[in-house]
C-alpha cells in the first residue's frame, strides 16, 4: 500500500526537482513526482532498482510508493515543477519516495567526503558491488552516493563490530538505470564508475565483485517479476502495455553478460581497476 505524505518540508537539488516530504509511517522521503522534467519512467526505474539492490544486499535508500494528496499540494506553495520557463503544481497521486536514513534536521548527511574520511568508510566495498549492478542495468548516470555516521551493522549486516558507529555509504538516485525513459541498454566502459577511483583499489579480479556478481548471474525471473509487480502502471505505461515485460526480459538475459561488461570496463580507455592483473 502507498504511504500517505503528511507534510512538505523543502525542495531538493537535481534535475528531477524532487521534494522532501514527511509521511504517515514517520519517515522522511525524497519524492520524485510523475510530472518531473526528466520523465515519469524514472519513478519506475527507482522502484525497480530499489527492489533489486535489496535482493543483492547492497546499501541503498529504501524505495516506497508515496501517495501525495491534492489537499497537501494545495496547502504547500513549494510543491511545484519548473520547466521550459513555466511553473506547474506537482502531480497528485502515487509518486516515488526514497527514504531518508534519518531525520534530515538532526542527522548530517553529505554527498562528498574528503579522502581522509572516505577511506574510513566502513562499508566501502559496496562501491565495488555497485559497479556490477550499474553495468547490469546500464545506468546512464554517474554513480551517486551519500555519507553519514550510523550504526555500521544497519548498512553492512553480519559484519564484525556491527554495533559500532562510523561513516557509511548509501547509494542513491537510480533514475537513469535502463537509460532513463529509453528503457534499453547501451554498454560503455566508463559508465557507472565512481569518480574517486581509489575506491576500486581492492579489485584484483572477478572474486572482488563477490557475492554480488554471483547474485546477479543467479537472479531468477521470479525476483524480476516481483519487482515489476510493485511498479504502478501509470509510471511506465506510455501507451505500450508490454513495455515493462520486455524490459524485465532483457534484464534477465543480461545477467550472464555482467562479467564481460566488467572486463570491458577494465580494458577501457581509463582503467578503473589498476590492481586487476
């Protein structure tokens, strides 16, 4: 069931012109609306990716369907979209919400850390897993992440010292997987690579991408079907009733290609994995 939004707090940066909302489950969400300037399919992409990242065990913001009422929009002057020099109200109905890891007014959250702090991230191996994921789903955007201090075990389960607190990384913004609204795949070696290349120093071969690589290649069609059933039809339909089924079929076929795509990234013009001999 969708989570009802209760209160609007702030407009966010970024091309989708997302909004910070507080919802009935007492969580804050970064909400992307159906009439965002990028395309309504980015909402479907976000929710599909959230389900798949959860299956893979990678630390990512949890995605939910958030119901935004006409009453909340009417009472919130900041709920608008700007496009082509004009302004329109955010759409009512079912939108995509990326759950904040805590109360944004109390938990400092950063989209950049200096190297001295970044090297101390307790779940930094997640960057390696995300390369495999981004290659699988043909993410057309740069890898984006946020950083904050939290209990380590919350974002890296079953790790020794999981009750300790430290800086962790959580992956965000999956709207441009499947090449955004195109819903197809284009494989380029440099796409999906985090710009701070040293996070890949631990990569020495295919084994460095485990367990995520094995989980991708073993992903069943049932996992993909379950992900697809969560997506509201109005986010993707666009006059083509078979579009989602075709997309998931192609994604299923691509599972076995991921090792080859990782090797292509290694052999690209800018090798992100210098220790992979």
